[in-house]
C-alpha cells in the first residue's frame, strides 16, 4: 500500500524558514513526479511546486507566490521530496500536502500544518 508521509510543518515567525519532507513508501512503481500543494483556510487546494523524475535532471515548476522563496528538491534513492521555504509570510499559512504520480495514479499525503505568525 502506497503511503506518503509529510513532516516538517510547524509555527514560524514571518521571515523565517521551514523545510517540509515527504517520503513515499510501499511503492513498486515509477514515481514520475512529486509536488507540494497547499490549502489556505476557506480556499481551494493550490499547487505550490512540482518536480519531475527525469534521471538526467528533473525540472521544477513553481507557483508565482513561491518563486524566489521556495525550493523543491528530491532524493530519488529515498523516494523523498523536500520543500525548502524561506522568507515565510503570514499568507503562507496553510495545510501543505504532498502529491506523487506513481505509474498512472496520484497519491496524497495527510497534510502538515504551516503557521506563519509573530
């Protein structure tokens, strides 16, 4: 059974940093891409960043709100994706979800809360 387990969320002051991790377990298939989404209170879930699994060098994409502040990376050997978040703002407060495309199926993690507040 495929499981995505996120970690690294928490409370941080404005301007601070956090790194989220998401580990995929139980998969016997190819992980084509991994992404981070977030859901702000009262809003729909939105894409934050994604990265493809190309052995020669995966390509990353970012939402405009994440460009210049967030960095997505992955460790293929560990089936883990990371989201380094710098210069966090109160409007980044949300539940962050990991998503993985494995073979032809999308899987979701349970979410991790990120709160940016002084």
